[in-house]
């Protein structure tokens, strides 16, 4: 067997290599110096070097539209767009992590190593052109996340969260793997292009393939926290260190959605045999929106509130996925989903970042009460949080508005107006719980004594950056939307 | 350039206010709002009332993929609403000189942001741009009620926000549907309202589930909540009572007009068949609002709540006039929007002024105020006359035209609506009697000497009182500016076309 990889192949996987290399450096230094934790700022700088190098590779190779390593990895618009998102998320999340009480003091080097490699796993999923490689990528980032959650210095709920995530995550992986085995059995290949080509035909004729496909989508739905696979999300999100919650709530969703879009591009949803399942998927979407929003409505803990809200946002994204699917080749749906990934990532990461800078202990679990009167003490943080929450609600002129606008447009274009109406009903419910913290920050006087928190300039900078992006993309959505459109153009 | 300047100058002013030293905020804001008003007076020279089409148009792409443009223009329908917004802001700044004690800086920032979004709403000619301004206006008002409001402000501001948002999100879906319709019919996506007018939207009489009726109700719901019409008016009394005086003034005088303006700009010309078919519903709801608002106002012990319910009643007249679908009704409706802005705005200011001195809004606490505060009493009485439509005041012109128009459309409903005129006189005059005349009430008996208003308050009220008489005696000075546009709206309602004047 001739093994012949070109130089370009290595350039293409450069981002992953760079991340891995720079994540090893601080770890090696720590080991060589007798297991003494090094300056966390230096560690963070190494991480940023890795991310910058990875971004460099990504931008150099952007627009090459080719496969690498004998077709095992694919580099197209979706890949490069999601890669950039994942890298940015990683950078911002690491900035938060360095300042966090639950991650920084003893083991930031290890945390940084695991986070960076989790990002490598995410990139693998994004690039994957083969179901087995996708599976490996999902396992890589999941395992890193399990350990990261368990590493938290907070003792009460983080261990439970890690264990719960591990058990249920393994269950989802098993589902997915089981599905992949059926698919392999019927298609005779795990290679994604083969699969996509065979899907319409096999779905109509082969029941085993149908079963495999449904199992695969169930696994994906679990990772996205779509109803009825959503119940792990609030507990896990609450138990994890806040910066890490932000990282996994956004990063995992972004890459799994990219994979889902590739599956949907197979035109599976247009196969008549599959229609009952598409109907079920639509109802699950409605349930996801309702469960997420009504669940968030009832929460005291802000982290749980954001967890349920992320379930609701999964529901909105599912509207776009379905629109992309049943349209056959609907650019509108796919680009709506990609744009929503961008908007959701920015605003959710920012919101978790704000919660993180307000935490004063490793086991802080902020409630709305804790935010009372914040506007007088920390006007800038309160303003950033307001911008982010307004964007999560979907009020213009923010990125969240255009995210919803594009998704709902796609749904209406495909004749799925009723899904858009459910999305709207969800958004109206969400007004209450998203604006509740704003009420507390600006309109109520503090009832609890707030612990003084040390300055965390880098985190503040990162939060302001997300709030700024929310407004910037909200006012100038077109250039970003064009990028998204070109990125999905080749796949759909 | 002028319209964009009018929209975005207040945004710039908001940044300036953020940087001004603490002491300079109020004078600075007053000067800036006066500057803005002076600039908007340039519209009198640049706007030609004889032209039917859109004037001072500016257009540039915003999200071209969906045909969304930054498209602003002004015609006779929006002309006076823009002027009203610009005119009231300096009055509100001066009127809140002492009423707003805390967070003065943030308050004025909110005020200028509100001005940006209201003017933007009135001149936006792109549906998505309109939606953006329409929604954005909620946020400063939300803060205004929530931060500077009364005891129950948090409930009121949340209710206000959720009600308005619920309606407008369905409008967003309808806008998206219309955008795709332009793609089907003209081959190119466009969110321009002018293109929406040209759409052929299928309509089936007698059913609800047809395209035009659904779109009609999606828009109508959003605007009906904003107006507010019975039965979705319940947020209004809460918001008005809890809002600080300047908030109430802007809410009543300008933000409610966004709803009625929406009916004139979107609902009536865009969905002519559905409007014709469902006009009875809106006329009935309008009349219910008139009578119901008046009856509820009559039993209010709180003056501010009384004025708030009178708003429901007055806005009922506007809706009645608009859905009479004839020239008198429409002219009267538009005129009554301005009247309501002036007279209810003035009433809220007056209530706020006396509240500042006595800290009571209970009617029962007063009595015999006329003796202690003569100037205040005169002003209050004039505004009351305007509110109950006494001839020579602006209210008379508006209500008369509306009733004239609605009589042509539906005499029986008009007969019921006329009782509202009587009821209006009953609740207002009864309140005046109990506050200003009779024996000295609890507050007056233990009164400190200076309950009357000072020079600043006179400066605040004088322009409004002048306007009340000017608009009442020479209505043509005002109507001539909007005549051509309103005529065009009514005459060509079934095939409405609005073109851009070069």
C-alpha cells in the first residue's frame, strides 16, 4: 500500500497540530521543573500562540475546497467557518478560565492542555469526512470535557455533573456507534460522500439503514440537548466551572451542528419514507423550544437558566436544520443555521463570561438576587450583560435579532410557518427570564452583601469584546451573512 | 441627509450626555434637544406639502441578500408625528428638571435614545428597518419605567415589554412572508414598504385562514397592542401610572402614535380587501374602547390613572376615525393623534407638577386648589377643555371630524361613540371640580404656601397651551401639510401607490 500525503495535507490539519503542540509546551515545562505550577499568564500566552498559529493556518488555507489524507478529512466552507468559531471560542474561554476560582489556582496548565485538546477534537469533527473519524473526534472532545468538569475545585456538584455527563454521554456515543454499525452494514462504507450518495435510495428501501440513520441522529440530538435528550444539560451546565460551561455550551453545539448539516445535505429529509420521522422531528423541535423556555422561566440559578435557554436555542436552530433538510438544497436554511451558530456562540459565551466575573468563590452559584444593584457598582459589566441578554432575546439591533430573522425566514420560505410561530411564542416567553436579570441589575437595590472580587482585566476585556461583536454584527449583518452563504454554498 | 441627521443626531447627543460633567447635564440636554427641534423645523422648508409621494428620501443597501435597505422618507402622514417627537423632547427635558432626582445622566441618555428610535420609526420606509426602530424604542422606555418609576414599576415595565414584544414578533413573521412574496411576484426580494404596496395578496372573504387576512391580523395585533385597543390595553394603565412624568408624556404622546401610525402606513394601504372586510371589527373595538375607557376613568381615585384611561378612550376615537375609511375619518384620526399628543402630554405634565409638590395623586386629597394655585388651575382647565373637545380647542376639530366620518360609515356605532364625548366631559369635569373647587381638601388645608407653579413650569406649559388654541382655531395651518397624503391614502386605498418624489 502506497502512503502518499502531500505537504498541503499537513498544512490543512495545521490548526490541530498547532493547538496540540502549544498545549504540550507548558505541560512539559511544568513536568521538567518538578511539577511546579508555572505562571498562569505565561501558560495563557502559550495557548494564545497556539490559537494564533491555528488561525494563521486556517486563513492561509481558506478557500482551498479539497480533501486531505485520502479523503478522510474535508476542508470546505463549513469546515473553515466553524474552525474559526471554535478557535475564537477556545481563546475567550481560556481567558475566562485563567481568572476563574474553580479552575485557575492549582492546575491551570492541565486545564489549558485539556481545553486545547478538546478543541482539537472539535476540529476533527468539523473536518471529518468519515463517520468513524467523526466518532473519534466526538470522543476526544467529550473525554477532555469530562475530566475538565471533574477537575473543578468546587466539590459539591461538579463531580456529580462530570459523572452524569460521562454516563449519559457514553450512552449517546453508544447510540451513535450502534447507528454507524448499521449504516456500515448496509452501505458497506463509513465514508461520508458514499453515505450521502446512497442515503436517498437506501432510506427508501432498507429498514436497517433507516434504523441506523435514526440512531445516528439521536446521538447528535443528545449532544445538542434536543428534547427528549435535554435533561442532562441543566445539571451538567450548573455543575461545571462557569468558563467551561460557556466553552462546552457553544463549542460542542457548533461542531455537532456542522456535522448535522453535512448529514442533512444528503437530502434524507426529502425521502418519502423518512417523512414521518421528519414530522416527529418537527414536534420535537416545538417541544425543545417549549421545554427550554418554560424550564428557564422557573430557574433561580442563573447558570441553570442559561442552560435551559441553550436548550431553547437548540430548538430555534433545529427549525433551521429542518428547513435546510426539507428544502432539498436550501441554502437559506443552512446559512441560517451557520449564522445562528455564530450568533449563539458569541452571546452565550459572553453571558457565561459575565456570570464568571461576578463569582467570588469556587462554589458560587449566582442567582438573580446576586445581581441586584449591579449597575451602580459595575456599570460596564452590567451594560455588557444587558447587551448580551437583549441579543439572546432577539431584539434589534443585535446579532440575536438577525440570527432569528434568518432562521425564521428559512422556515417561512419552506412553508414551515407554524414552526416559526412556535419560535416566536418561545421568544415571547424568553423575554421574561432574559430581562429579569436586567431588572435586577438596574432597577433594584442590593439586598445581599456582595463579596469584593479582584480585578480580572483580561476577562473584562473578553466580555466587552463579545458585547461589542453582538452590536457590530447586529448593525452590519450583511458581510457576515455573505461569509456564511459562501461557506455553505459548496455543500448545499 | 436631513432625515438621517434627525434620526442619528440624538444618538450622538446621548454619547455627549454620557461625557458631560454632572452639573451640565440638564442644561446641556435642554440645549441639545432645542437644537434638534430647530433642525427639525428645517422640514418646513424642505418638505413640500403639495406633493403626494415620499420626500427627502435616502436609500442605501443594508442586508441586500434579503432586499433590506436603509430607506427613509417622509410624507404628509409622518410629517407631523416627526415634528411632535422633536417638539416634545425639549419640553420633557425642562419638565423633568426637578422630577428626576437620581441617575440624571442615564435618564437623559434614555431620552435621546428614545428620540432616535421614535423618529426612526416614523420615517423608516423599509419594513425591517421600521421593525428595528419599533422594537428598539422598547428598551429605553423599559428602563425609564423600571428605573425612575413608582412603587410597582417592575411589574409594570415587564408587562409593557412582554405585551408589546408579543405583538411585534408576529409582525416580524408577516414581514418575512411579505419579503418572500415580493420575490415571487417581482423576482427580487425587497423589504421596501413601497414594494409591499404593489403586492397582489390573495384574499377570500368570509374566512380567516387566507393569506391577506392572516397578514392583516399579524400586523393589526402588533399595532393594536401599541395603540392600545380594547381588549389588549391592560398594559397601558399600569405603565402610565408607574412611569415617571416624562416617561408618561413620551409614552402617551409619541409611542402610542406608533400604533396608529402603523395602521395608516401598513395595515390600511397594504391589505385593502381585508381592511374593508374587517373594518367593522375595529370600529366596534374602537367604540368599546371609547366607552369602556371613559367609564373606567370615571371611577378612578388616582388622577394619573384617570388620565391613563382617558388615553384608552381617546385612542379609541383615532381607531374609529381611521377605520371609517373615508377622508373625514382619516383626517380626523391623524389630527386626533396630534391632539392627544399635545393634550394628554400636557395633562401628564400637569399631574406630575402637582405631584412633585404634594406627593399625592389621590383626587380625594385635594379640593379648593384653584384658590391656592390660580395659574396652575387656569392651565389645567384649558387642557381639560382640549381633552373634552370644547370648540376653539384642538380636541373639538379632531373629534368632530372623526364623528363626521364614522357617521357616514356607520351611524349606529357613531351614536354610541358620541356618548363617549359626554362621558369624557363627565369624568374630566368631575375631576376638575373635586380638585380645584369646593371646600379645602386635606392637602390644601395643611398646605404650605407655594402650591402654584413657577416660571419654569409656565415655560413648559406655554407652548402646549398655545398649540391647543392654534390647532383649534386654525386647523388648516396643520392639516394642509398632510392633506395630499391623506387624500391619496383614502382615494387610492385599493390600489395604493406611493412613489418617491425626486
